[in-house]
C-alpha cells in the first residue's frame, strides 16, 4: 500500500507551486489523453494529512470522466489500494470548482469501509 505523487508533473512555480520536499502534497498537471486532437491535462491537487490520502481532479471545461479518474487512481495509488469517491449528505457538500471530483483513501489501510460482494461491483 502506497500513496505516491508523480514528481515529473509537479507544479513547482507560482502561487500554488511546491517542491519535492512537500512530499505527497501539491498541485500536479497530468497529461492524460487526446480528445479531438488536443492533449487533455488534468489538474490534480494531492494531500495526505489529517488521516486521509486525497486527490482532487479537475478540468477547466468538463468534469473528469470515469476513465480519467481511474487513470489518476492508478498513478497515485497501487493496484491493491481501496480508493473511494464519496457522495456526502447535502448539508456537508462543498463545491469550490464546477468540474472537480475527489478520490479518498484512509491513510495506510484498506479497512475503512465495507465492500459490496464482488458479484455486485
């Protein structure tokens, strides 16, 4: 089990720039795929504080696709790591970016929620 960041995509300049000594915390511009001949770049903000590993994934124009979220999951976590998207109660909902989705994992463990039967997934 390991949460890791792709250093080659770290934003190291400007207001939100960080350096490798920031560990698993920072902003990353991750090229993903081509859509209509143009390279899609995902903006990812990663953190591993307060007991959770977390990434937010956004695009300026549209919400990230399932395939893009899986691509980011595979880049930041290991294959065997359990990572989830939460749909929180409305009174806990925060929306700071119209086209942003989040992935969460309890730090250091896969035993933080019950999984449905394999046949149901």
